[in-house]
């Protein structure tokens, strides 16, 4: 994450992104997710987790990786579901036809 805000890299269907956006909004409302940092201590307090196999959430300056093996045809999207980011265009299609 070379930016100045927290960003997520998430591979999922558009519907899955939509429901995850609601969870991320809740994280932000509860103070677990800040614009530029993740409050891991508060995440535990609220019994929340953000460790899905299909996504990674990174603070500015952090790096990480998601390993995904495509073994079927797929119509997916990569996206960032931090509130406001998907809507501002932080998404793109992944189409795999074998
Ligand atoms: Cu983002």
C-alpha cells in the first residue's frame, strides 16, 4: 500500500463485495477502521476480524499478498471495500475463461 489511506485488495463477486462493504462501514462506525490506520485492539473488543482468504487490508506502507488459484471459469471483481473507495472506482473486472 503506497498510498496514504488504508486500502483493501479483495477478490470476490460483485454481490460479495456489496455485503462486505456493509461490514467495512460497521468497522469504520465502531472506530475499528480509521481512514489511515487499522485499530487492531478495538477489532478484538468488538469481536471483529478481517482475515478472509480472499482479501487483505493494509495500512499505508504495509505490504502483503493474496494467493488465489483459478481452477474454474470466473466472473469476479478485484476491489477495495474501505467505505467510499469502491464507489470512487477502486475496482476492476477479473474474467477467466479456460
Ligand atoms: Cu481503498
